[in-house]
C-alpha cells in the first residue's frame, strides 16, 4: 500500500507534505499507524502526492498540487482535478491500489474517493491516532482514514489502524476497549428496504451514465428502494429531505 506524504515513516522515504522546504526530511521513527500497518504485514511501497501542506499553504492554493510532486490527475480522464488535498490517485488503475493509501481530514477522504471510484472512510476523531502527522489543521477534525478499492478492504484497514496511542490523547477512550474487527459489520443485504435518494447529475458522459444506471439497478435488485429524483425542501433555517432515507454516515466509531 501507499502512504500520504505527510505521515512519518522511518525508512528510506522522505516525509515532506509536498513541500520543497522539507526535501531531505527523514523522521526518526514511524507514526503510530505506520507501526500498526507494518506489524500487520503491510508493505509500504511509497508516498503519494498531495496538496502542499494539506492545501493550507494559501487561500489561493491549488487542490492536488505540490511543489515537490506537481499536479495530480485523475487516472481515468484528462481532467487535472482529482479532488481534495489527498489526491495522489494516479495509481488507481494499477493492482496496488487495492489497498491505496490512508488520508486525513473530512473532505480529503470523501472527495478524492468519490472522484476516483474508491471507498473512503472518515473515522470519528479519536478512533485512529493522529500522532506524527505533518501539516495538522484542525484538532477537532483531523483524522486518518483508509481509502481502498472495496468496502471490505477499507474495513480491514480500519481494523488495523484503530486503537489507543499514548501520544494522542483523543484515543484515550480506546485504552480499555478490545480491538474491533470491522469486517463483522459487512452485510451484503444491508440495503434491503432502505430508501436511497438519487440526486446525481446525468448527461455529461454516456459511459458514466451507463455505469451509474447499472449501480442503481444492482442496488434495486438487492432490495433497495430508489427515490428518483430525490428532492429537497428548503426552509428558512434548514434544509431537509422530503423523503426519509436510510442513514449512511461516513463517520465510523
């Protein structure tokens, strides 16, 4: 698997957060989650590019660009925008991307996963250690999370990454909790009787439309109730759905 280039690894790789200012930087020890991955048998083959300093270097910074790595691009089309600071997605079409990399912060997990056909999980803060991660931005939001080719792969990675780290006070509640294997929550029939709102745009690309319709039909065949189109009712103080859909939270604790 690959690791984002703002996570400390004590090996031949550098940890630069994409910045030329940190070229040559080699941490003295692995980040806690890197140690957990190695202990679980993971092979770390490299670091992925990102928005320099996790896209916090300027109010006019470019998503997916760094001085050290240049501009990331989507692997399946010519558009340069692969979304979010954790956008080192050029590897998606290769077998190695089955494990992909892990990311931080809410949008850089969900957004590049969505843009590149991956599964991303943004864990609850405190489930996964944040220690020895470069370019922190928010103490209440920064967190590591897996990005993988399937829900099952992401669940396996989260099972490895989650755990108590004395260097991260947010993980203190996990000190007395037994480790969880998140594969136990995988359920092929989870969509039965759930209502899913279809609010996706169509008409931009025929092949994308065909793939989207195929996914909708697969969900329908497994018992999901598809609401198409999904509509929203806007009020003065809030926005709420006119239909009650099943909750599919990306926050995992």
